[in-house]
């Protein structure tokens, strides 16, 4: 808008300057050098046209010391010249029709924009002025009214002309300016076009890229509004869909070998196999030539409509680089009569003359041909030949046959932009027809008036152009404008090499921007031939897809499409391709080996039926049966001295406790239940409490007897020393006939009758066992009531397993309960250890001492073994400890007795329960067995009498 205001102010300045100083200082500031076609004489309405017939303006030396001259053009473009001839053909066809503008003869003024903005502006100003000398804001001459401008070629050119034409509300209908910027009616209020908006094409390109799963593409755009806006819309859409841009390059408008080489290097170094190009054929041509020289292959090019069917790009030898190209072409059509018109052009019109000379490589100017022949002859022979003096070589006759040439100008197989030109001319004609045949009183203007075909304003024609609706000749395509745009319909074209080694354009799909997104694009994948004639679509990814079981790890500083595939951690899965994160399995599930699915965890517990469980059951049952067998042996021998020794009832309570501990280990097996958790722990605690309290009851009596006997032994020893001293004194006094013998035995006998040995009776022992066991029972009862053990699923101990185990309920309670058992064991061990030196044939104190040592060794070893195992083996270790300690108590305490009862019954006599003589000093002590069977019996010894000689 700012540019429009500037141009309007500039025109106003020129007008004021011309009106005030016309007589004294008015002079032409510049004269434009324009070429084209003009036919306005005796015409009713004049239609303007602008085509980039040349590729560029001619270079100037930049000398500012002389008056500037408008530059000429160079680089004749056969394709755009065909467009120009199509406009002439359409106007001529319309003038011949009886149903369209039958009473109106259309004229034309066509200029060459030379594919540059400056020439397009020159042509626009000249067209508006109505004379070769452009005067801004003035319409000079009284000729036929101007209708509309068909042009001006590329989007940059149309943007420049549309800003000027919009100032005067002058209609412009473009045939190939597809830039999305031109859709703004605020900036370009009178711009219309018969080619789809590039927004449709950008969307189509994005859909194509996503259709084939390409996530790593390069982009190249022309350095103009067409390239910049087109590639910008494309990038926005694909990046939103997760596609990454490997590189984005811009083609220079002015030839720059350095920039072209840089782009080639970028293409070669990039790993992207798909390259999207939004450019005209003129701007792209230098890059294609350089790619051919470097033999850059194995790339698939996505082409915009501006070059997909361009003969300037489709040169011999490009198949190695551009074979397999996919692109979008606007609608094509056959135009009857056009080829004949193209072949019947008059070679002596200014523009056609240049075309003729270029296409046949000759000149229509005799003087010029003669001069060129002389120069060639002089260069070869040094003299002018006779041929040079006659008809010179290189002179065109004007009769050459265009039909004999295989040239893009006469090729009517791909009439796409040509068809768009054709539709643009017909759109203007139909608008003029509607304007001319407006019914007075029913017109669209003030007072329902109509415009006069011979004298109408541009804005009046603009009304009819915006609302025109017609069917194109020969195709029946309905043409209408929606805010100046037409429907976004494209053919998807594939460059395939035919049998002659030439590239042919094969339509492999369609795109309709007006359809629903899911139905907008149809493409036959099997019909596409890719680069190097491969039938499978190429892969273009920065990183290969992350398969299920992995997740994408973004590389720092690189596009999101460049990533590492990181395996999911144990317990996590991803079940889709290119997952951004792994998901944690539930507590009862675990990831499989592929980490693509959660599977139920293995449920583990020490079952009855597995080999280890069966083994433990057999051992437990064996231990219980052996214990019961020992009890049977003791019952059978209940009256014998060995069984009665140290209270037989305590022996039976000890055996009962061992049976309980053996059997409770079986309860630890199987799937844990609340009842089994409570039963196993309580039975174990009570069983060991009964065992250990029974051992303690036995050992405390033995300890007291040992202390008493130790005191008696000390007294006896003192008495013996006193007697010996008396005897020595008597001997010294002269009584040699007195002899003292067996003093120690007499003292021991006296000690045996000491009542302190019977301080604790059997009743006391039984009471100790009962109280000790009752305390444990009360503690267990409180534990079961307050915080009982219960079965739990342990999902944290091992990742792939759910361990069914028992939770103690309260660590404090279980520690207190088993600490109590340990206390009983310590007391029993201390008492037994003190009584271990009782001397008899069967030392029960020593057996109990050794059994308690075994008990402690087993449970001390159990702690590290238990803590170092997991799962069902923890239960197995606990059962092994229970069985080992139970077998230790059973073996150490009862095996010696069973040996005597079953193997050596002759030792199970009162005599064997008596003390044995002390080997060194002749003294003897009571024994555990003897003291139990005869609490107060005295081993009387006879003292030797003194015999006088």
C-alpha cells in the first residue's frame, strides 16, 4: 500500500509539473525501448498483453557521461513467444465468432517485458498513456478504449504492474503469476488470474512429500516473490507435519557462477534425496547446467508448474539428473487451429523477425548477411569469395518451414500455460460481451445504468470480469473467479525416459485443491518411474525410523528429523514407529525382549510341586518322623535311668517343639496366603520357644548342680589337705603306726549328701518352660491381633517377576519375638556351657552346649545367605535354616541317648549312671545322670583303720 501511495504521488507530481510548465519547460525525460505487437487501428476495444519474450535485458557499460538509453533485451524464449502468439490467435478467433462480441472488433497492444520488472513497468506506463511516449496519469490520444491487461508474466512482474494498474482500477488478468501474495485485494484490487494460487501448489507439494514418507528434503527457490512465497508456504506445512529441511538455497536473479557452484556443493553434500524447487525455468536453467557438468544424480526433484514442462530445462542429456522428476502442471488442453497459426506466422514483423532468425540461425537482412559472409571469408581465405559477392550464406529466405523443426515453439502437446493465456483472453472477451449487452435499466451501476462499449471506464469492466462465468472453448471447462482466483487443479507429472532416450511427460495423478483433504490427491504409485529408472520410491530421511521398542533421541543442535534410536529401558515399551517416549508398564507387567509390548510378569513362589519344594517337604517330613521315632523310643524306655535323667517330661516337650519346627517349615511352601503367613511365623516362634526353653530348663539344673559340686569338691580338697597335714604331724610325733586312706572319697560322699544339689526340682523346671513358652505365646497373640503378617505381591525386588511373599506386618513385633527366642538360646547356651564339666559316663551338658553352638552357627550363617537371595530362594534359605537348626538340636541332644538306648542298652543301668573315678587325684564328682537318679545317695567309703604294729 505504501508503494501504491508513492506511485500515486509520483504521478500527481508529473501531472502538476506538466500542467504548470508545459509551454516553457515541458520535455520528455525518457523514451522507452519497447518491442511487441500493436493493432489498434479501427478497433472498438484494445486489449493489452505483456509477455517475457526475452529472458533478460541486455547488459550496459554503466557509463553515466552520456544520456541514458533504455536497454534492449536478449535471450529469445520460444516458449513465451508461443504464449504471445496464442493471445494473437485467441483475439483473431474471437473477432471471427458470431456469438461472442459479434459487433465488436478487438485490437491489441502487446509488449515484451524481457522477464524484468523495469521493462514490465515501462510497458504498463506506455500502455496506459496510449502512445510510445509514456506520460504518467494521462491517457493521450483518442483511440479505442483500453479493456484490460493480460500479463505480465512472472509474479514479480505482475506485482509491479498490478500496483500501477490498481491505482487506476484497471483490470489485469494474469496467465502465469501464481504467487500467493497477489491474492491480497487490499494491495491488488484489480488483479485476477487464470492460473491457480500457489497456496494450492504449496499444499500439493507438501501432500506429495508426506504421501511418500519423506522427512528430509532440500529446497531451492528463485530470488523473487514467486519462489519466496511458494517455498515459504511449503516449508510451513511440511515442518508442521514433522518434515525437516536439510538445506534452503536461493537462485540468483542475475547470473552468478559463485552462487550456482555453492548451491551445487550444497546439493552434493546433503544427504537429502528429495529437492523441492520453486522457480521459473529461466532462473533454474544455469543450475541444471552446472549439475550436469558435475553429474549429480540419485536425486528426485519436485518441480513447480513454472518449469515442469519447460523445454528450456528439458534439454538433451538431462535425464541422468532430472529423470524421475515429479511436478505439478496446470490444466492442459488441446486448442484446435493453434498449431496452424503458429506455423503460419509472418517472418517480417519486428518480433517475429528475431524469432525467425534465431530459430533458423540466419538473418532476413541482406546487408547484414553479406557483411557476416565477408567476415567469415576473410577469416578463412583472406579474400572475399564469389559466393559472398552473390547470395551470401546465412541469409533467410522467409520460406523456411517451421513444421520441419522439432521445437518447443511448435510443440502443442503440453499446452498448459498456453491454455491459461487462452482462457485469460476469453475471460476479457466474455466480460466485454456482458458489458456490451447490458440491458438498459437493469445495469449494475448507478441508477441501474449500463456502460458503453465504446466509452467505458476500466472499473466498469472490472465489475464484469469479477463476475464473469463461461465455458472455455473446446474443453467445456467452466471458468469463474473467486476473489480473483480460479480452482486449484493440477496434474501430477512424472519425467520418464522413453524408448528414444528423450524425456516424456507422463501424468501419474491429480490434485484438486477444492476437494476434501482426504480426496484432494490421487496418485498411481506404480506408474511412477524414479531417478535411474527405479520403480521403488526413494527414501529421504536424516535418520531411519525408530522401530517399536525404541524411542527418538534428539541430537543436540540438529533438526528434529535427525535423531538417534534409543532402546527403551527395562520395564518400558514403545509400540509404534518413531515413538517420542517409552511408556512404563504397569506393576503387574514387564516389557518383553523386543520392548514393544508389556507381558505379565512371572509369578514366583516356592511351590509344593517343584523339585526344591518336594525336597524340602521330604526333609521336613523325615525330620518330624525321626523326632517322633525318638519320642517313641523314649516312651518305650520311660523307666530306664537314662530317660528319667534330668526330667523325662522336658525331653518330651523338647521333642514336641522339634516336631513343630519341622512341620512349620512346610507351611512356608506354596502360594502365600494370609493364614499361611500367620501360621508359619507363629508356629516357628512358638516351636523354637518350646525347644529352647526346654533346653534352658535342663541346663539351668545342670549348671546349679555343677556349681554345688564344684563347691563340694573344693571343700573335700581342703579336708584332704587338712587330714594329710594331721597325718604328717602325727608321724612326726612318733606314731608311725597310724595310716589314713580314702579321705577324698569320704569327703565326696559327704558332698553328695549336700541338700543344695536339689535346690530346683522337676516342678521348677517345668514351670520355667511353661512360663517361657507362655510369654512367647502372648507376644505372638498380640502380634496377630495388632499387625498380623499378610501375603503381598513384591513387584520391586525383581523386574521381570512378581514375588508372592509374606509381609511381617510389623518389623518391631517380629524382631521382638525372634529376639526373645535368641535370648532363650543364649541363656540355654550359657547354662549348658557352665555345666559342661560334670564328669560322668553320659555328659548331657556337653551335648546341649554343642547343640546350641550348632544352632548359633546355622542362624548366623542364615543372615547373609538370606539377604543375598531373592524370590523363592529366600524362602528356601529360611526353611533350610529351620531344618538345619532343628536337625542340629535333635542330633546333638538325642543321638547319644538313642545310641545308648538302642545300641548299648547295657550302659543304661544305675551303675553306669554313677560317677567315675577322677584319673589324677582320685577324687570324683557327681554326674548329671547319677545325681538325677539318686539325689541324696552317698558313695560311702570306708576309712582305713590305724593298725598298731
